[in-house]
């Protein structure tokens, strides 16, 4: 074989192939360079920065809750939690997990479960594994930070209840958001707001006004080293996003009245709802038994939670809005209004009451033989026979129509959540209840608020306020106004009102009869009279039959008669006659609210009774000074005029 010379080896073809290969490799490097630097550059740059940064949420201070006179009911105070960032914690778990478990005095599985629950969302988000840490825990974590990569002490706030009242069912409580709640929020606008470990309003006003009270989260960007330990603030904090504290809310509640109502109902099971009939402000709301909201503030142990949840007295059950009780004779003013409005009977109609009423093969007894009775006396003396006859004349469909007119068989819309609607039958509903058929004998007792009828104390309070308002129904509401930090003013919360489709002559006829219930001979509520007082109270007693035990005692009323400022519903379960048990409670509350006179001297020290000067002073004034200032609105801000229907905040 002949040897190739230099010129033959470097032939033009081979030179072109080599040059093409070099160009191809160069183009490959160039394309990859453009992809990394230009196309994917921002994302990769962000990822690189993310590895050296930690996003630490700023938790806003939850809004303060005030009573109608500007006194603090519930505030937020500093609290500290131990948080773990899974991304930084995982590589060192064998070292750090036992140390953290020892500090928290829990089993390691407790911490692992907490991390796993939160890590489902993001490994870069700190997860709170221990809430409301005490000074010992905080100190030990700080001392061992070099051995606890990914572990931080974070500042947040918790509810502190300042006023000497419970108001458990009106205020409601906050608690750590559950997985079920997160799943339910997944399709809402709040899906990106809440993370495992966050606090959320769960019941009552705290739940309904969650978006106003919670505020808006902020973010601090912290530079960290390879072990996740913080080194410095990014850009000296310029890129941080500040949190916005929650809006404060002023209630219609009067702390003094709420406190007294809680004391008066303490021995019983039942409910009290007091409203300002002029605008629907809830002045007091009590459901007994109740519970201590402090249990749900900060860290709640499983045992503490179960003690409340499994209590056979059902303290979490809000009897004021979730119950369904037969209204008994408090139903009669509505029945009278329906009969007169539909001209089922004339205004001068009378009938004879022998003390019983026989229909078919059943006899319905009254509590007395009332003789000749007109509409006025039928209410004053609470004549059952009159209304046994009226329901047969009126019919259940008309009864249903006018019950709805007065706000029954539907939620009132009160802003404390989980409200029941009660139940009022009509023909369609009776057919469904009794598919085998029913007769008029089934409905006779409905004329006196028995049978299938069920109402809530909240509906009854709104019902009584409508009588006080000469036929204007006003939506009851807990929140009176919300503080606007941008304007520095209190914006009045919107509520609904409507005029009943009842003639004024009918309204006044029934109102005068309810005045007679308390003030005329033969009236069933003489116990509601305030001794030696010019204040006139109008109302209606009710003794509702209870198939499960002793009768329920009702008293609904308003005062003063000429210019009403308060309407009250008092329900005491299994207590007998409304005029004997519930009427005196209502009298005491009205007298206290209108005159400041308290018939019962306050006990020395009891939960939910006067304790500002003693127990509360010791607990809050002489305790450790807070390290975080609680935001307060200006002192002159809490001045909405009482008794006026103010401009609406929302449409």
C-alpha cells in the first residue's frame, strides 16, 4: 500500500466534515447557552435564590372586638409557636427529631405527623408543630438552634377575652384550620390564603366575620445558609411585604346586660336574646349551658377539646339559634293578627270559653273557663279555646303565610352562623309528614303554638321587636360597625328591615293586648311588672308542652311600651309556666338595662359575673407586660348613635 502524503490526507471532503462537526458542536453549546440564560434564566435564577432564601409569613393581628360602649370584649395578644420547615429539617431528622421531641416533651411521632400533614402542601412552608409555646420551650429551642436546622420560633397572636362575660355562642371561637376545612376552601378565593397550622374563625361571629377579622398576611424574606439557619434579611427588608392587621368590630352587645343575663340563666338550660328593636342590635345573647372560650385560645389539648365536645349537657349547642321549640301561647299574637288581617273574624268578635274544646272524639283542655272572650282578652288571659277555634277558621296555609311574614320558618340572617330555620306546617308539608292522611284534628293544637310548629329564641326576639316597631321587622345582628383603618371611621354594618303586610289597626290592637298581659287584671305576666316604676312592659307568656319532660317556659316582651328600646325573648327549658319563671328574668334585665338598677346583688366571684376590679385586674393588669402592642382604634371612634338606623356599609 502506498503511503498518503499530507495533502492527500487533508482532502477537501475531510476538511469540510471536520469543520461541520466543529460548527455543529458550537451551535449546540450556543443553543443550550441561550436556553439556560435567556429562556429558562429567570426561573433557574429564582430557584437558586429560593434555595438560599426562606419565606417567613407575617401573621396579622386579629381584629379587636368591642361592645356598644367601646369596651374591649376580645383582643389579640402575642403568642409564640415552634415551626418546622420540612425542606431544611428532613436531612437532619435523625439528629434533630429527638432533640425537638425532648424540648416539647412529646413523642417523636407527634412531630412527624404534624410535618407530614403540612408537608403535603409545600416543603418550603414552615409548619407549626407546637402552638402557644411557654418560656421554657422558647428558651430551649433558642439555645439549641445550631442542632435544630429548619426549626424556628415564630410570632403570632391568640385571642384573649377581656370582658367578664362568656358570650360563647355569640363570639364563637377560633382554632387551627383542619384538613376538612382546607379541602372545603380549595374551590374558594381563600384557597391560597390558609396553610396547615393557621388559625381560622370556626363558629359564631369569629366565623362569619373571618375575612374582616383575620387581616392580610405579610412575608419576610430571610437569607439562610446550607443548613437552613437564618443569616440576614434580604435587601435589608426592602423586599418584605408587611402584613395588614384585621379590622376591629364593635358589637351591639352591652357587656353589663350580657353579664347579668348569663348570671340569671346560669341555673337553667335555655336561652335569652335581647335586641334593640330600633335597629336590630343584639344587646345580649345567652345559651346555657355554655363553655369557656379560653379553652379554644392558644393550644387546646385533645382532652380539653373532648371534654367540651362530649359533655352530655351539650354546651356547644346554641339554643338561641339552632334549637326548635314549640312556641306555645307566644304564638297567639301572630294568630290574632292573621285572623284580623284576613277578616276571618271582625274586631269585635267574641266567643264563649267553657274551659275546654271538643273536636271529633278528642277534648282539648284550657287552664280555666274564661267565659265570653274577645281578641283582646284572648291574649291578655291566654285563652286556648279561642285559638283552637281560630286555626280551624283561618286554616294552616294562612297561618303559614303570616308566620312567614313575621320571620318564622326561615333564618333571621343573624351574623353568628349555623342558624336554624324552625318549622311551620302547611298543607303540602302535612301531606309529606303524614303520607297516610291527616284530618283537621291534627292541626287544632297548632292554633296555640303546639304540634309540628318549631321556632328559635332568635326568631322570637325579632318577632317581638316587630311588635315594638309598630310592624317593622328588623334583622337582628351582632356586629354593629367595623373600623375602617383607611378612613379612621366606623362603618355601620348593613342589615335588612321591612314593613309587615299587616294593617296598623291590627298591629295596635295586638300591641294593646300585650300591654294588658303584663298590666291588666287577669293578665298572665304580672311578674314582669317593675315595682314602683313608670316603665310599662308589653309581652306574651308561653308554656309549651314538651313530650320529653316538663313544659318549657317562654316570655317575649318589649319596653318601654310607648318608645321601645329593648325587646327580649327568655326561654327556660323544662321550667313550667312562662309567667312564673321567664317573666321575672325579663323584668330584671329590662329594669337593669333601662335604669341601671340590679335587683340581685352580684355574687362576689363567679365565672361570667363582675370581675373587672378583682379577677380581671389581677389576670390582665398585674401580669407580664405584653411584648407586642395591640392595635386600638382612636378613643373617639366608638361613637355610633344609639337607636338610629344608620347608613349601610354594604349593599
